[in-house]
């Protein structure tokens, strides 16, 4: 079965760092883009950025450039989303999702279950 | 950015009725790089349509996509109880990729 499994919910304080993960299985993970999507409470989906695990080529939305870092470890079929200094406004559900192909132009066909990040003092 | 505007914001319909959801792009979406997703509370989004009109694996044929350029439509021919959800369009033509703000299909 093709699936993406994300790390568990996190509760952090403002200023803390965090790295959440997304592990793929059931497919050749180096051949598909992985994207990250944010959903703030009560809001819609926002595209954050994508990474190609085979060479770690990464593209960010300008809205998230410099705010987060997307990385991957192809040896363990995992992608990551990290913050160096969290803000309360980072409170959201974060989804990873697999691109429909190795093409740069792709929809997302397989989604992780989501990781809820809560930032509160 | 290519801004996607979905309408209506909320669609109140009964099971068995036809749903027509619109997605308008601020710039032309080339090569039909437009997808639709269904999102229910507590679940991950689900890909319904990609390439503007191709159904994803396992998606029932009551879901259909159409359109080109700046105007795209998702049609649900006859609503089933499990179809009440939020629907998002998504363009993957230009960077940054963008999502529409969503259309909620609710039970009337």
C-alpha cells in the first residue's frame, strides 16, 4: 500500500524549534515530489513548498520562504518540515503529500494524515 | 501569484441533486494543470480530478471536471451523503502553486 505517515502532534512554545517528518512507503520515494500544505484553524489549504528527494531540489512559496526549511533523507524515504523559531501564528495542521509523478508539474495524489502543531505560551 | 477564486463559498443542496462548483484563475492555467480535492473534517484531502478532467484512481464517475484557461468546473452529477465536504481547486502550472479558498457543499 502506498502511504505517507507523518509524525505526531506537537505542542511548543513561541521561540522553540521543531522538525516534523513524513515517511513514504509502498513506492519508489526518490521518484516523486513531496509537498507540504498548511491549514490554519478554520481556514483553507496553503501550498508551502515541494522537494524532490532524489536530489533535494526544493521550491518554496514566497509566503513561506525563509520561515521554514524543507528537507529530505532519501535513504529512509522521509521528508521534513522545520522551524527554527516558532510563532503562535504557526499553529496549524500540516500535511505532506506526494506528487502524482516525477514531473515538476504535479497534483498531490497521496496525503499524509496531517501533523497538528500548536504554538502557545 | 495565480489567484484561484472559487464560487460559491457555500452550496446548500439535497442528496441526489447536481452540484456545480466554479474555480476562476487570475492567470491562464496552461496544459490543464488544474486539480480538485475533497476535504472532510478530520481527514486528509483526497484527490478527485487532475489535468482538469482526469479522474483519480477510485473516484466515482459522478465526479467530473471541465474547463480550460481561466475557468474550470467540478460537477457532481448526483450528490451522495458522503459527498458533503469542502472542495478545493489547485493549480500546478506556475510557481508558487496555489489553492482556491474552497467551496463547502452542505446538506440543505
